[in-house]
C-alpha cells in the first residue's frame, strides 16, 4: 500500500483550471484514481510508463487530462496535471 503526495506544481496547475474542472478532477482523484494508485501504481487500464523521462514517470489518463506521477518506495508523488494537447510538447 502506497501513500499519495501531491507536489506544489500539481496543486498550482490544478488551481489554474476552472472551478468546475477543479471540482470534477478532485472528486475523481479522491474517489477513484488515488485508491487505484495506492493499491498498484505500476499498471492499470489508464496507466502508462513514459519513455525517455528521468526520473521514471508514469501518467494516468483522465479524459482530456494527463496526471503525471513518480513512484518512490511506498510513496507516489503526483507531480503535474496537464491537458493532453499540452502534455507531450
């Protein structure tokens, strides 16, 4: 079982979204995504390990958004959230 830690960058990017989007994403995070990441952050239907990222980074797909995170022993650091069109540029 892993702990979840949100970085300052993640919180800033989430705060930059519109209020309805913030509420929707926060609800999804607490009800669905964080429980999945606590149990098995390495694989799942919306999880993908990104190549050529250092340190090793994974992303969780949430509709038009991508949530990026890194796994350290027993802690999952949620580092960023971006719209798909801006995420891979």
